C-alpha cells in the first residue's frame, strides 16, 4: 500500500477540506503558505479558552497556575519534538520571521562587526535574507551569497566553498520554500563549526514534512512557524543552544521578562527563555502548537515524509511529461513542493485556471525575488503537499494543467509581477 493511501482517512480530521467551493471540495495544494488545522488542534485551542484562560506567571490563583502549566507543558512538547537538550532552549515567538529577526538583532551584533561576512544561500526566503542584510548595514559587515547551481540547488561542497576567513554567521533554509529542495544543513553546520562559525537554520518548510533533530543537525539556532505544521497562526519557535541564548540580548523588553525594576538602578532580568518572551504570550497558540505536534507524532513523521514525497514525485513526473511544462529543482522531490511554469503563460493565469477546478496553489515569486530572478523567471506555480492530500488531487492537478490557456495576465501583462 502506498503512503498516500495509508493517509486517506486523516482527511476527515480537517473540517475546511469538507466545505463547498461552487460544487467542489477544496483540493488544497498551498501547504507551503499555510496548512489547514485538524479538529484536534481546534478543539485543544478552544478547550484552553473555555476551561483555562488566564495569564501565565502573573498570579497565584488556580486559573493562572493552570495556564502556566499549559504553556510550559507546550514548551516541553516542542523540546521533545526537536530533540533539544533543555526546554529552556525553546523560545516562543510570533513565527519564523520573528525568530530570525530576534537572532539577527539580539545575537548578530555580538559576533558580527565591520568587515565581517554573513553568508546565506541564493535560495532564501525574504525572511531569512532581509534581517541579515539589515544586520550587515548596521554593523558594516558584508552580506555574502552562495549561489545555487544550474538546477537552483545547493551542494554541500558548493556552499562550504564560499565560507571565508571573515565569515561569522551562516543562515540557510533547511528546505527551500520555492522548490522543496532539502539542503545539506548537517554538512554545512559541521563545516562551519570547525571554523567557529554560528549557523541559523530556517526550518519553516521542514518540520511538517520530515523528522528534525536539532542536536543531530548541530544548528545553533533553528526557527519555525506553527501554522505551516497544522497548528495555529501567530506563534512560532526559536530553538537556540544554551550557550548561544546566553549571549543573546532581548530585542523586546517589558512585562514577564524581569524580576525587579527601578527607574534608574539595576534591573533584574529573568534568564532564558523568559527573557525573550516579553508581554502576554500566545498561550492558546502554544497549546494548539503542542496539539499539532501530538497529531504529527501520532501520524508518524517518517510516514508523513514518505507520503508528501510520494505525492510531489508523482506530480513532478506528470508535469514533466507535458509539452511546454518546466519543473524546477530535484528530479525526485523530497520536500513536498513542486514548482513549475507553463511556456508562454503567466503564472497567475495558471493559478486562476486551477482555481476553477477547486485547486489552491501559490503563484508568483514566493517571497524569494532574488532566487526567482537568478532562475530568469517571472514567477512559478507552486503545488505543495500535506498529509491530507491524495493521489486523486494530484491527478486533478495534472488534468487542470493540461487544459490551461492564455488569459488576462498572459495577454495584457505578460511580464508584470503583482504579488510577492
């Protein structure tokens, strides 16, 4: 039995996938943008608000203590999910973008100075590019880019070859959000650490699709978002090795970060991770994230990886067999993402046509303009798969692509980008 068939029953856990879209059920293939939420996550979040809503660490009454227990239990769930050594290495944030910016502004200035280099890959999402560009502009450092090869991919040797004597930080995606390419982060991290260089990994597209062990990877920091792994929006995680978090400054300060405050004297700040979680946290989000992790663990993370890769591989093979369709990236996609273009057609026209079949995909530059530019493309159509997707949905995608024709964008604005 294929991995896709094994997962067929899980689809019923996702209420949105049963709604009516003009006589069709959604074929939701936009999981790299955000995933749908299972009932278990929705119920866990609602249960918290209905039975335990209060603020954490602020009071000694029963509801506050209960909320604190929920929040810290979620932190421990994340720790185990990532294989981190200590729950104090888990910081709750608003998402991957927030996590990367916290490292860039709180840790970056401690290790990067004028004339130093920050090395990124040529396939990074804007959220793992712009924070490092800002850091370099602030410190007088140089943002250095390791370009991708002719297939838009990275090799360990190619990336490592761009590490120089002045490289102080490396930031790289675990999985490309454009092509689903799985990058050799373990090899990159090992090479960096031999030179005393710190590594930040953007795991936004990895954690929903494959097992991740941060100690095995060796990353100094690892960032991801709940909403891309079947959890709520508005919450994410920054994992940081203990010694790295101890060097990092808090970007935001306020309630929940201090033990004692004066107007002009010493301030007694809490230690990690609370130092980095100023203000009222997203407690319900943490509870929902923990429920999403439990859901993924129950489904089997390696089984999910096999399922998503199987569907992406079937889609890529079917698209490559069509005249005028170009598929970008790996011959055998492992990251659950397939990006393609149809010759002579604007990506928006393809996306609009697929929408008439009830198929949701992402079209455009995927918040990765420099990478898309390096491939010489206006944009791509991105189909991204999740654990509830089916072989029938892939077949529907192939049928729809085979019938697409020129529309408004191809005729009136063939070279124009509107959405990033």
